C-alpha cells in the first residue's frame, strides 16, 4: 500500500515538474492582427505610405486612441499592401486610418477583434476602407492543443490507476 502511494506521488511530482516552468516577464505570446489590402477600384495601383490603428472601448469609436508603440507593441505597414500589429492587449473595437500614395487618407469601418491571431482583408475603396475578418484554422489551434494535453493526462491517470489496482 505504501509503495502504491509512493508511485502515485512520484507520477504526480513528475507531471508537476514537466508542465510547470518559471514565469519570465514579457515572454509570453501576444495577440496580433494582420491586414492584407486589395484595391477595389480601377486606376493606378495605390500603395500604403503610413497608417494608424485606433483602439476603442465604445462601439462608435468616440473614445478612439492610437495603438501606442511600447516595447514589442506596434502597428506597422510594409509600404505596399499589408500592415500588422502586436499588442499586450487589444480593446474590443478598432479603426484604421491609412495614408496612400494617391494623396488620400482613407478611414475604415469600425471592426472587432477577431481572435488572438486575427487576420483581416481590407478593401481599398475610392474614399474609404472596408475591413473584413478572416477565420483561419490557427484560431482553433490552442483549443486543439489543450484537448490533446488533457487527453494525455487523463490517459496517464487511467493507466496508473489500473496499474495500482493490479498490485
């Protein structure tokens, strides 16, 4: 009986050590947004000169503030047809304000955060931008990993229990 308890505590200790790790400041994953732009009107192709991503708590973005640059947090555009951002945490609502090579600054519709790793298609229209979220399988990856880990732990527990019953 004592040997069985020792085995159980040994397995619990090994699992605890293997799944725990030292917490380090600012090393965890951070939410990201990726924007791919497509021109939806005829004429010369426009390119991105600069951009600002506004964050809002209110649905109408009346409290909009630019996403600030702090450590890894940023909003950057490649100068051609894409922008990306990374933040410690995003607010619920957003709006883009992008300056293009045709001299126009276009503002987007208000859009919501689509997930931890959000991807968006942005249509460049003659006078504004239309942001549409894209769902990807990457959205479900963390859930799948959690299910696999829980299944493995449950399987180990069942095997240990059967092993202990046989003794």
